[in-house]
C-alpha cells in the first residue's frame, strides 16, 4: 500500500511539473509572438546549416529576409523570392528566369512570413534547456508536431530571454536530416522603400518569365 501511494505521489508530482513547464513554454512563446507583431517590419540575416550523417551530407549557406506583415523579400541560395500578398515571384539570376505563382501554389512549406510564428499551430511544446551563448541567455522550447505523419521529429526553438527574439531553430527530421537556422542579426522598424515588395518586370526584360498559368 505504501509503495502504491508513493507511486501515485510521484506520478502526480511529475504531471504537475510537466503542466507547469508547458504553461511556461506557452507564456514565453506568446511573449515572442507579441514582440514580433509589435514591429512594423523586420530584417534578418541568418545562417542555414543542413546535416545528415548517414548520407554524409553537410551544407552551409547564408541568407537574409525582410518582412512587413505577410509581405517578404528573401535572398537565399542564389535566388530571390518576393511575396506581395498576391503573387510569389521567384527570381533565379543563374537561369535568367522568373517564376510567378499564387501563394497557395508555392512549394515552400514554411514561408518567411511564418518563420517567426509557425509554432502557434500544429505543435505541442515543452520547456527545455537554458544555455549561455556569448553572454546571452537562450531558453529552448521543444516543439513536437501533432500530425503523426509529419516528416519532422521535433523542433528546438531557441529564444533570447532578454529580447524575446528567436535566436535559432533546430529541426530534426525523421529521415536523419537536421537543419539549423541561426539568426545573425535582427533589425526592426527600418525605413524601407515603398517599392521594396513590388515586382518590377522592367528589371528582367531579358529573363524568361513563367507565369504558371
């Protein structure tokens, strides 16, 4: 009987601790979301790493993205992607080609405009490690997809405790591929050109434009 009571007490304590951790994680994620939504625009320089030990694959690259509401301008892997809330323009200078598509037809599973708030739907989350990174306190939240068929095993979201900005994102795939996106700089409320999110076809007169009609 004493053993049974002890087991029940330990189970109750563990359940309560897990519930408190989930609540802490939810609160921190809500603070991040509130902070992100308070900015008129955001400009991020980032580093992207992809690793798969079994396939002996390792890639590293850098990029940058400017966000204003749902609009974005992304420069990454030698191409530029522009979204004006109606169309997505993918510009590939190496091929002298521009592909124009509807947002719903875009193959990108996670658009840049969702990058800072993707966790709000489709994930459960728990409180994870706290790390010191060059004097910055980075709190990790572990996210697990609610969709059992997802290709993602889990996501670790590193959050700067002081600024409430996302520091990095570590995604573990079920196929053994890990991707890490690290924010190198995070600038806000910049004086952006009014034409930044407008596609100017005159700049690409020599390009082949595929409108996917």
